[in-house]
C-alpha cells in the first residue's frame, strides 16, 4: 500500500506542510518516489508516523522524537522522566500561583479599600518567599502565623522602628537600650519562627534581597546591630562566671558564626524530627559541627568550655533564639555525650 502525501495527511489529520517539514528535517522521509516525483509512503512509513504522533502527544520535541525513534541519544525512559520532571515543575508553579492568588483574595476580602502600594508590596513579598521556600515550607510558615495569631509583617515593625532610632542616634550594641531591644526582638522571632530551618532561610532571604530590606526596613546594618546586641546580652551573662581572658574569643567568634549556628540547629532539629537516636551517625555528623562551633567560641580552651556547659544549665536566657528549644537542647546533649565517648575533647 502506497499513499500520496495528501492521502496520508487526510488519514492522519496532519497538514501537508507538516509532512513536508518532517521530510526536510529527516524525521519522516517517504520510502518511494513516483516517476513524476511524488512522495509515496509505504506501510513502514505510516507505522513510523503513528509512532511520531504518539510521542508528540507526550509533548516531546521533534528532536527528542527523532532520538527515540532512531535510537540515538536518550532512550524513551530517560525522555519520559525528563517530561515528568518538567510537569512536576509546572504543577508546583501552578500551585504556588494558586496559593498566592488565594492569599491575595483573602486579604482583599478583609480590606474594603486596599491601598495599591500595600498590595504590590504584599505581592512582592509573596514572590520573594516563593523564591526561597518550598510549598511545604510556606504552608508551615502559615501554620506558625496562625499559632502565633500574628506574623512578621504585623508584629515586627515596632521593633524595627526602635532599632532605626538607635542606629540613627549611633547607639552602640553594648548600650542597655540596644540589649533590651535585642532581647525583645529575639523573643518575638523565636515565637514567630521557632523552626531554625525556616529562620535560617528567612535570614538568608533578607541578606540577599535588597528589595525585601526596603519593604521590611531591616537591612544588613540593622541585622548586624541586633546580632551584636544579642551577643552583648550573652556576654553579660557569661561575665558573671568567666574572666576577661576566658571571654576574649567570644564576641568575635559568635558574630562570625551566628548564622552557621542557626543552620546547625536546623540540621539537628531535622534529625530529631526524623526520630533518629542521638547516637545515629547522621546525628553525630551534625553534632561534630555543633561542637566545632562551640570550641571556636571559647578558643578551644577545655576548662572554659566545661565551665560554659554548666553556665548554660543555670542560665536559660542563653538558649533563646536561633530555634534552640528545650527539647533540642536535651537531644543535643545526649548526642554530644555519646560523641564525647568516641571522640573526647582534649586539653
């Protein structure tokens, strides 16, 4: 059976132009030419065209279709996996858009006279959050907002304003006013965002997005100011027990490693959420990072480090911030005790 190009187009629902294109790119060349030069397609050609149409329904490109049929490059399994991955991304983007529209719809319903600048700022904030947080994490953030009956946007502005006043007045982080603001700031953030993994991403987002800094009023200068003031709060507590020689490393080391501490807390918390025992190798690997940061904070001086451990047992304020919850402290201490047996600290 031989079909002319018009007959093949009619039977398959394709256009003659499409079949000409397939011929031009080598995807489907007619096996026979008539004496008059007409393209004639035999049974094998028709079968190949049906394969092409089937693969095109999978949304494969013509190049991918050719590779599959000709056995070149990726096989069909790899191509299909790539398609699934692409569809997963499209689904995720669609779900993110749906969530964003739903949230905007809810906000509009609660405000009869929305301010354009406010809604545009809200939309920009949503876009930035979607850039750094997965959909599950965004849902978790919303759960935390409901639990706290507030959110960062509504709860933090008074603290931001107070911080800006102190910065404008050139108040040092060691000033009692700065330290009091740091206490209140850290407590608020611990309530609003107790998960260190979310807090770590939120901090990273703020550090990397100038537009977000403009929206929130919290720029690098303010974040560093609050961090330094928080260090001064801890320094005051430690100074009740330690001398200046023992304290000499603390300020510099803690500021340098502040965000790393939060990241390590997030790692250990994740292992705890997975119900891994403290002695599990994965937990121990994270706790090695924990202990390394601790050692760096105190100049690798073992007597001082042993003192600090006992200080933490008597001073709960030292554990505020960074997602360091009582449960996480107990879990970490159990794991660190196990680590001490296998890899004891040396003077």
